């Protein structure tokens, strides 16, 4: 009995234990790791992944996946930057529509929401596996990003927009505040609302959920819409921080997102996990990335290490599922 309780406690806190050990090891290997400036830099970088991973968590809880978040991030950031920089011109009517920071940002978020909704609709309407549907969207969104930007960065977006990614509020970077608000909202949805209960129910047993009267297709579309919107928020933060919308932005971000979700204890089979666990996973990925850079590890080896960490997390998830 005691062994079972100890095992449950260990599984519950395994992400925090791994994060603590990782921080201890990096602080020993690099004297720059625990500096205040570096820690804030890590938090600012992690904020983007937390935004994306929060949406990914909701999707994975329904036993789905979204491989398009990196490309959606790039497209939404590019659309926001383009509207902010050049607006919309209609020469035939001698018309020019300018955009404020708020208007351009909302346009980017609405674009992400629409793409996410399209993912959800494709998956539910045509019974396309989430892996295939979102892989197709990955390619489509990346192509539209190239068409929109013509392959060139869109820069010089103004100080007001820059504040989103580089500003400070009450001594804390603005991106951190944004990610905290998103996490709190997601925690509320998953723990206190009917939608949250439906998400877990669908991931646990979709057939039983249908028989109990849950509108499974509607819930899935909502979840993918939220995932697209949060990917767009990540795109705004990345574009603001760089003061530039890069055509190749967001490449491999979906891997970091999935890694954060799995490392945080959310099962790829759906129905088990939490947003707060994903935050822990994002912290581990962010600290690991930062530590490898501080230790001057080759970017190629960084990819190898990250891939092995993801593989290990999936193996642990499968082992835990068998023991349940």
C-alpha cells in the first residue's frame, strides 16, 4: 500500500523533480545560468511555448494532435505585421484601410482561430486522422506565409507593437504576463467548466461520450479553434520580440509544444493530463534549450538531445498507461 502511494507521489511530481535536477546540473556547469538576466530571458522564451502548448494540451486531452501550430504561428504573425505595416490597399476604389496594433493583432488571432476551426471541421466532418489533417494544414499555412511575405521579412513594426514581446510590466516581462493569463484561463476551463469535463470525457472514451449525449464534433472543433488562436498569440509574441515577421518563423515549434505536453504528463491517448503539468514540461524544454546554448552545444546535437527527451517522455507515458 505504501509502495503504491509512494509511486503515485513520484509520478505526480516527476516533472518538478526533473526540472529541479536539470537546474542544479546547469547551475554547476555554467555560472551564467542562475543570473537574473538569463532567468528572465528563459521565461520570455518559454512564454511562447506555453501559449502554444496550452492549446496543444486541450487537443491532446481529446486524443488529438496538431502538427500545424508552427506554421499557423508564422502565418498569423506575418498577417499581423503586414496589416500593421502596410494596411490593405484597394487601388480600383482608391481605398486604403489602416490598422492599429489592436486591430492587426485581432486579425492575426482570428486567422489562427479560423485555421484551427478548419482543422477541427476537417477531422470531424470527413473523419480524417488529426495527424494527417494538421500535417496538411502545416504545409498550407507555410505556403500562405511565403505568399503573403513574398519570402522576405516584414520589419519596422513600431514601438507599441514591440512592447508586446519586449516590454516590462511591474518588473515582469509582458510575454510572461500574457502566458500566465492564458494558463489561468485554460486551468479554469479544464477544471471548472462543462467544456473541460467534456474534453476529458472524449479523450477517455469517445464512443461513451457520444452515447451520453456529448456533442463530440462540436467540442473538438472548439478545442482546435482554441489551439489555433493560441498559436496565433505565440506568433504575435515572436514577431513582436524580433520586430520582424520571418517567413520561416515557427519551424519545429510543434515539436517543442508536443514535448512540453508529453513531458508534463498528458497522455497521447487522451483523457489524462493537466495544463499545469504542461507548464512544467515547457519549463523543462526551455531550461534544457537555454542550458545547451550556454554550454555551447552544437545546434545539431541540441536536436538529438531534444528528440531523445521526447522519446523518453513517450516511453514513460506508455509505461504509466500500462500500470493504470
